[in-house]
C-alpha cells in the first residue's frame, strides 16, 4: 500500500502517455499496411489511433502490482478451502452441477478469450489499444487457470469434473458456448472486440458472474466466490475497454455505424443463447437461490442495458434487434432448457433432478405468468410417469440442433409458448435449421461461415461413431452411471451425505 | 435518468471506500448483497481520493480500487484524484 | 451479406448427406406437444418406408406423452416445409419426397393435455 512521500509523482495522465503511446513507433522499412494487415478488411475506418484511451489509465507497472495482489488473495483462500474440507461446506451436492456446467462451458471460454485478445493486441495498430488488449489477454488466461485450479479441489472428490477440456469440444450442451467463442475468434479484430469486449463483457458478463458468485456465496462455496470475484475485478476493466472501443469506432467515422450496429445485433443474440445455460443454473441448480434469472435480467439486462443504449443513441446506435424477443423469452428459457437437460440427462456430465414441490412453488412465485401455466404440468407429468414406470424419464430421441447457436431447438414461437419455433434456410441446396429468428438472421448474413458448423447430434451419426451411443459416451469421456443421470441416485450425493455425516459426528 | 453503479467486494478494504462514496454522493443507494456491495446513483457517481483518505487515515492510490472492484456501469473517467461514472441521458 | 475476408472464403458443409453412409437425416415434431423438448432427429436410409419411420422409430419415443394413446395416425395432419402434406405410409422416404434434413410436423387438433393451447 502507498505511503505519503514527498517525491513529486507524474500525473496519471502523463504516466499513461509515457507508458503507452510513447512506446510506439512509426515503421520505416515496412509499410503500416504490411505490419498491420488485418485492420482494413472489415470495413471499419480509423483515422487517429491516438484518440483511443483507457479511461482507467492503467499502465503495465500498476497492472502487475494489482494483479499480484489479487493472486495472493486468491491462493490464500484456495489453500484454506483445500485444507479445511471446504467442499463439505456447500449447501448440498446438487450445487456441484452448476460448477460442472461452469467448468465445462465457461472456463474454456476464458481461455478462448485469452487467445483472441493476444491476437487482436497484435493486429491493432494503436498502442493504447495494444496495451489494453495485452492486459486483457493475461487476465483471461489467469481466469481460466484460477477457475480450473479452484475447481480441481472438487475433482478430487466428485464426478463430472474430470474431462472438461474434452467435453468443451465434444459434448452437446457446451457447444453453445464453444461456437460463440469460435465464431468470435474466427472474426476480424474489430468484430472480435464487439463480440467479446462489448456484447459479452459489457452487456452480458454481469448476468453471468455477479448473480453466479452471489449464488456461490449463498451456497457456501468459498472457492468459487473467490475465483469469481478475482476474475470479476478484471471484468470492470474489460467492460470499460469494450465500451471505449465501441465509442472509438463510432467517433472515428460515420461509415462505421451500420457495421457496428450489425455486430451488436448479432452478438447480443448469440450471447442470449449462451446465457440460457446460466439461466438454468440460477433457477434450478442452486439449492439456495439468490435471485431468479428474471430478477437478474431486470437489473443487469433491462436497467443496465437501457441505460447503455440510451447513452449510445447519440451515435445513432439503437438497442439490439430482437431485444423484445429476448425480453419475452426470459420468462421461459430456463424452464425450457432445464426440461431438455432433464430428459437428455443420460448425456450430461452433471446431475439433474425434478424440482421439489417447494422449489416449484418458488419458481411459480418468480414466474407468475408462465411457470404454473406452461411448465409445472410437464414436471408433474414426468414425476407421475417415473412413479408409474419405476424408471427415470429419458428421451432417447436425439434433438434437432440450431445451426447457429447449436442448442437443441427447444425454444418456442414468439407469442406462443406452446409451439416450437421452426425456422430454416436453404443455402446452395443444403437445408439448415434454427431455433429462432435471431439465429436465422445470423446465418443468413454469413451463410458461408455457419455451414461449416460441427453439430454434435449429426456428428454422432457420422464417422467415427455412426450412431453408437455407448461409443459416443467413451468419445466424450462420459462415465455412464457416474457422471450422468439423476442426482437422487448419484454417487456424488451418496458420498457427500456420507462425508458430511462423518464430519459432524464421531461415528 | 439512468442508473450508474459500482459493485465492490464486501470486506475490510472496501468499508471506508463505501463510506466515502456515501459522503460524496448523497443520492446514492447502497445495496448490501451476499459478499458484495452495489452502489446505485442517478446518472453520475464520483469517487474521491481525498474523501477515502480521510476515512482510511492513510494515503490511498485510487487504482487500488481495482483489487476489490466487482463491476460497474457508466462511462468511466479516472485521474489521480477522482473516478467518475456517468450516463449521458 | 457475405463473410468479410481478405481472400476468397469457401465454407464446406459438415452435414452433407454423403457423410451419413447411405442414410439421411429427418426431423419429426408434434405441434403443441412439448414433453419431448425438441424435434427428434432420425438417421435412416432413404429406402426406409414412412411406416417404418413412424412405427419403429417415432412411436416408441412418443409413449411417454399422455396423448400418445389417443393418437389416431389416420387423422394426423402433416406439414412438410410448412405446407399441408399427406404421406404415403407404404412408400419410402425418397418416394415421399422427404429430403435430407427435412422437418416434418404432426398436428392433432384438440389433443394437447400438457400445454394450454389458446
């Protein structure tokens, strides 16, 4: 911590100038176009890179100092968690499902973001931008590592954590996040900044981290609170970078507006689909819930998003296309996806369960217009069906997937929650299916990109698996009877309850 | 009117910072949530180094905020004396 | 719009019919029946009859639905490419004009125990 000294220090603005822009130089023996070959082709026009400035004015020396402090705090708590059987302090082992989904779907996204920022930091000519991207690249790899490290303590005791890297690539429900990040990394540097810096970090990351980490705190998971807040302390800087970057593009040239708006439209919708996984964690997987997905959306989606787009209106930016459809879908998406995850639980590397009566009452209170009317009857029927047949309800019909977001096409028509939304496009004689107008728009704007999507379900029917479900389980590193299935009969539950009983008695 | 906000981890480091923010922003609403404190304000929120130092009783570098920051909303401007969040609306 | 790129950009579709070893994909869904959460994907040779698709593959999956017992296959209204269509149960998928990755929808007006149709 700083002590009062008499020495005259540089002002923050001067220091920022010295440590960023003054580190740059004009190339002499190669042209600027040769050194930075990727900044033209997306059509974004930049006239003066020096106009870009990090509002925090964070320089590399200060960055290292504060990051080191964050790491010290993080590892002190992770060590304490491991040394004190922290895994037995969680509410109950159902909570672990949220962690498994996080590790399989989200942490690899941090690593992808690291690679992306390392790349765009090289591709942008502005020194201020390069420094900020370099910091974010280091942040993102730190997040991936601290998350994996923190959750490795759970892997010592529980199933489903052991193959997150392979499952990121191969299992079906993670592909919504994988395709999001692959799409961003396959885009040009400016689009990448809108995808990750703006849409993901600014518009959506609060919906992922803040309620999730508060949820972890509610459920006694000190390790996750710690990596979450440690990561989130960087996010404020990332969000600010994303917002600065969009303002910078819009201020540099009026021709940039339609390109930027199209990217906002696209990445908002892609982000909403990734968040559907988060919605199930918030509404269903946390034994002790902090707020509903709807309540989180009201704060971080509506209130914050409205403020943001009102602010950006001065540049001619309007709220993302399909915002109204997202708003309508908020009251449905967690229920629709959770019912899907439950019936395909033979193929999930985490456990699911039918919500208890008490949980259903909570959901009815949080979703007064939708839960009792549309979703409770389905859960009740599943419960009855299981009692009658004496077996868990599984749907061995493999779902149709969306060519864009890659989720099963479980979402319903706008205005009619009783009917699946069917959309398709034909491109060069091939038929492609979508879950929504938003996803169809993304495809129709760049069909050449999305025809290449590797979709897990059609993939299972091709080489090398040719439709063999058992071979598929081996291929996705899913241990049948251990990693998958209903929580009620799981080894995780049995172990947790046994160890907790041992920890609180002398038997 | 749009709401700007800043969220900080709830710990001993941030207690005097939150007190300082309350002093400098009479319109701010402090929400205490599990493990975090979220402070909302209409259109503008200012964080002053001087006020924090008075609460803390020692010298404070505003960039130390980075360690305990969780999230924020609004356009940021920071120099050595103040950090300001604003929405233009 | 096309993909912004620095040189010619060509995408290779991953799910072309030749990748399925003589089979094709077909999707079937039952309107206003959401117990099975998404349209179901089937992978069958185009020579398979429509009756085989329904009786051997679709029907066993539908059994969990409370309306399954009341389903009268002679009264099902079908949509193909969103248009009303009448299948020939005895004919093959190919002879029925059912192409690779085609979506078929069943409609059974009056039958919807689990969702409140307006």
